[in-house]
């Protein structure tokens, strides 16, 4: 496995990527002994040369490599998978006090959501670095008009801004019921509109049910064709 470290050059902690974090690790030492001198030196150089440190959600993702399943680690080390920035999103009608942004009956449809069945595709793992929540009023409930809706800050619809949002993956809390006030970022010019940065980013693995729920205390003042846009921003493994 160490002989293909060239595929891991884009990662700054190649040892963690292949599951060999410490220089006294018996598995690492055993693998090094089996290499010819040139191959051994090249491998040591790759493990010790961190290059420029990663930033943002990529840096956060690298801290969670140890939590990845072995088949995803193998795909990353071989170059079959790579890391990419992404936003997993879904648009849903805000017509009740409980709005489930990802549901098992959902199908992927460009402009409405980019995953099916409220799960990531096979071989994809997402480190959620932040959550986006926006709202807009569509002309009607036809898909084309929903997709062309202007999504803006929750400040424009007070009943949405006073609600709460929580995020779970496989029934485990990523963040508990949190006031939607955290998405009111209109006056924060260094923060994207409707963006809530997680202090403790969490990993969501493939084939795990994603549950992002918006709870409202009232629907007063919410227009009939009001839609919510929810996005999970972070770093994902992808082919």
C-alpha cells in the first residue's frame, strides 16, 4: 500500500490517510523494511514532507481521516477517490411547522436537491463544516418556478427566523435544536448569506440517513409558496 503514495500527494497527512500515523507503528516499520532502499527513502520523504498546510474544510477533513471506512481510505490512497469542496442541498416547501429537508422518498433532481433517499452515494463521505439556510417565495409550486426562486436571508420572514433547526446522521446528533437566529448573517459581511459555521465539524458516511429538520413555532406571515433552501457545506470524497 505504501508503494502507491504518489496518489496521496494532494494530502498533507499521507500517513493518516493510509492509517499509519506514528513513526514507531509496527505496520509502518514492517512495510518500510520490505521496500528497496530507493523506494523506502521516497516513502519516508512523502510522509515527512507536509508541504503547504491545508485550509478551511479540507484541513478539517484531514483531521477526521481515522474515522473513514477502510475502503474509502484505500480509494483515496490509490487515487480512485479525491477530496472536493461541495454543498449537499435540498429545497422544500415550508407549509407546516415541521419541515424535513431530506427525506427517504426524495429523488435527485438538479435545482431541487443533489442526493437521493436522504443519503450520500456509495464511496462518498462528507465532513460537514457549515450549514446554509435560506428562504424564498416562489411564483407557484411548479418545479421550474421553484428552481428559479430568489432565495434570501431568513430576516425577511420573521416566522422562519424564530424557528429552530437540528441535524442528525444515522440518528446521531450533529447539532441539536438550534435557534434559526444563527442563520441571520445579513450584516456579517465576512460570512456567506445564511451560513452557520460548525465549531465541531462532523463526518457523515455513505448510506447513512441524513436528517435536517426545521421546526417552526408559528406559520403566521409565511406565504403559501414559501420554500426553504438547506445546504450542508464541507469536503467530500468523490471519484
